[in-house]
């Protein structure tokens, strides 16, 4: 079966386009030049840009005798008989040894996926095992995995599937005679945590968070005998959102099982190379672990908790920048250390005004009335993402009353854009749940009068609570917790309100005022700027783009949406968008070309939004792209008696 890259519907292998959304199943646009290239090709035939899907391969070969080859070269250009997985970059590049167990030697390499839309068989086998376990009393699926022909090398990954994406998710796995083969996501381009700690001067609180993530994961890896995974420096990575993840799982050496002391010695190496003060309390704690004086996970985590609480107070006193951690890192420890999470979050979210009245220009002496209210939304997967985690919703109601003397137009609308996070289906579920919850809420709570601040806040907190409850019921933790950003615009005649959580944005475009960004991203860099730090310094931080707020990961105590009320004094175009559209100053640099003309009623929103999305794909294209355009046309209100 072929899985559609746009809507994820399953299609027969001989289909050329998706039977559900008509997306091509044979070609994709090159993210660099836009040329349509076959999925089977690794490079664009037009510009030679690499466009393929590469997987990390782990081969486990049985040990025969006492000899272990340091490298392994395969006889074929392909890993499988079906010639789907091509050895990458070529068969001349040997697979390298990464670990040795009592029975197997593990080699690492890469393959290019010549058929990336074809569904792998492993998820089907795992689902069958889950169904069989429901009818049996035992909880251990290992026996059934073995009966299904799933190689033992994949067992630890499957056992820790609830920790995806911190632990890589197995794409496929099979047995080739006696050789075990598993395919994992290729994370070699992710940033190394040791490099960041050594080469950047980081806040102590940030370091404590990452160390606590590692310690928290230690317990889970102990259960599958893979604690060695946390002792290999090259294996500890951060994705583009600064979320922690492992490159792969390393089995524990059978003759020398890892200890917390070895972990402490590794930390000590980082701390020394990074030039951090040896007299600090964190350095003292690391020294105790390295000396074996602290050898229990529970004790170490308690010490980190106390140190984090103390450091938070110090940061508050010494610097206005007291947020150096991402939402995902908070989530990862939040389930097991609620006090730790609360202490670190307390005081980090400034008490800023949540409602700002933007008054009319002083020259606007006449009251205004609505002429037309129109809106249109569009979303696109982007050119590099395999699925779309954005979701938007909109509802516009216009009533027109006419008589001999006048025409009165009353309009109102609810417009929402959410950018989900959490990996795979989780982000899609989160964004859709948030949109649908808010649409239902305003349908019930917006009958006559324009919603006030408390009503809007109530709706946003309701959406957050629903997502949070799902996370709690699913026992999700860390990066596995789903969440979403939110931008919301409500319009009633010539009044509007803008609310947001996260880094999706709302812009207004008008002829007098030009383009205005009505939201301030809830991220570390912006908070630093608001604290008086120069923007260049604020965004030189390695964690500058980490979110400080999102719906879903935390309960309502940690959500502080910004809410702004506006009175419109001229024709206005609102743009609600996910960061896939507005990244790299796209709106600020190109609004006059792609947005300003759309204020005119003679310009089609349909054509305009398509051009905007297409341009965003060529200009950015690295993320999902969503835009909702709301055009509000107004005029001075004059009594009929004055005509």
C-alpha cells in the first residue's frame, strides 16, 4: 500500500494519484527549485538538490568464533531483495561497528528509501501482537514479537515506544537469514548536547534540565538494558526545536554494566571542557556522582530538584532572563517530578497585561460601520514535512437588512489557526482538538454581545484543559505529550479581538498603518527582548526559539494567553498564520506584494491565498504552512437624515 504524503490515506501500489485528495503518488516538488521529481530519485534532476529519504540502519550479525570485523561491506547495492533500500551513499562505504553484545556484533550504516510512500510491515505486525495480547493474560509481548519474525534488536525500541520521539521509532525491521535488520530515523544532522554545553555559556538552570532528562531516561533504559545509550556522547542530540532525543539505543556491555558513576564522570568532562566554575553547587553535585558518593537515581533526581529550585531564585535575583528551557524539556520531567516542574516554571511567566485596547486614530471622528466581512483559509504540508500538523477553522456570519433609506450589514466571525506538536499523529490531533473545542465554545457562549476578556480566556483554558486531560489519561510525558500553538481572531462588525498562545502569528494590514504584527511570539528570545536585552543578543542564545507557552503540555496554571481588543478605523486585512509561513521575515519583507492588494474588494482572496502559500513554499517550505485571511471593509456611519 502507498501512503499519501498529504492526507495519509492508503492507496493500492499501482495508483498514480491519491484516491482521496488527488496528490501525486509518483512525483514530489523539489524544495529548492519546485521541479517535479520522482519519489524513486535521490536528487532533483533539475538542480541536483538531495530530496530523498534516508534511514539509519542497524545490522546485528551473530558472532562466529572470537573474530569481529571492524567494518562490514555488503555484496549488493541494496539492503533487501525488493530493492527498496539502497545502500547509501554506496556499497563501497562499509558499515561500522558500534557495539558488541554476548551474541551479536552491531553495525551502523545508512540507506536511501527508493519507495518512501510504501507502507512498512512492522507496524502491522506490532498491531497484531497488541491484538493478541488483549486475549491473553501475559503482558510481555517478546514471545509474540519473536513468533512474528521481528528481530530481537528491535525489542527495546518497541518496549519504549511510549517514549517516542525521545527514543527513535523503528521504521521497519526484519530477519535476513541470521542477520537482524532495523531501520531508524536518521538524526545525524541533530545538534550534539555535549557540543552545546562545551561551546556555549548556558544558564545553570538549562544545564540542570538536560541532566535531569538524562537521569529520568536512565530508569526506563535500565529496564531494557540500554543505559549505555546515555554514555555515548555522539548519541545525545537536540532537534531543531531543542528537544532531547537519542540517535539510537546501545545495549549495555555484558561484562561491565553502566553505572551512575560513569554518567557523572561523563558530565564532569563536559563541565570541565566548558569552563564552568568548579566551585558551583552543580559542579559539586556532579563531582559526588563521579566519585560514586551518589549512586541512586532517586537521590540524584532529588538533589537536582533542590538545586533547580535554589537556582531559580538566584536567576530571578541576578538576571531578568530566567527561562532557558523548552516546553518539551519541561514536559519530559513533569510527570514524575511535578514539584520540580512547578518550581522551575514559577516566576518565569511575567505578569504582563493580557488586554490592550487599541483606540481609533484621533482624526477618526465619525463612528464606523461594516460593509463586508469575508474570509478564506488554506493549509499546505510544505516541501519537507511528511505530514501536516497545522489545523485551521473559520466561521463567518453576515446579516444584511435593507429598506428605502439604508442598508445595514452585521457580521461576525471566528477564525483560528493551530500548529500542533508532539510528533506524528499527536500534533495533528492536538491542533484539531483545539480548533473544534473553541468553535463549539463560541457557538455556545457568543449569542449576542461581543465576548469579553473573561469569556475568551475561559474558552482558551477549556481547550488547554481538554488537551491536558488527554495527555494525562494517555500517561504521556516529555516530547510524547501533544500540544499546539493557537492564534484566534474574533470579529463583530468593526470590533475585533486577537488572542494567542505560542509562536503562530496574527498580522493586520491596512493602507494607513501598513503591516503590524499583533502578537508577540511566546518564545525565549522574545521574552529576553522584553526584558531589555538587545535583539541580536537575545536571538544569539541557542534556545532562543524555544516555546515558553503552548496548549496541552501543562495544566491551566501555566497558560497565560495574550488577548488584545481592537476598534477598526479603516479597511483591514487580518492574516492568521503558522510559523511555517511567517519564518524568515516573509510577511515583513513581502506584505506589499502579496497582502496589501487584497484589501481591495476587486482582488480575489482565493487567488491571493494560493499565491501566498506558493510563495511561502518557495521562500520557506521547511514546515507546514497555514494561512487564514480575514478582510473587513468599513466606512463612516452617517445617519440617513444627513443625506
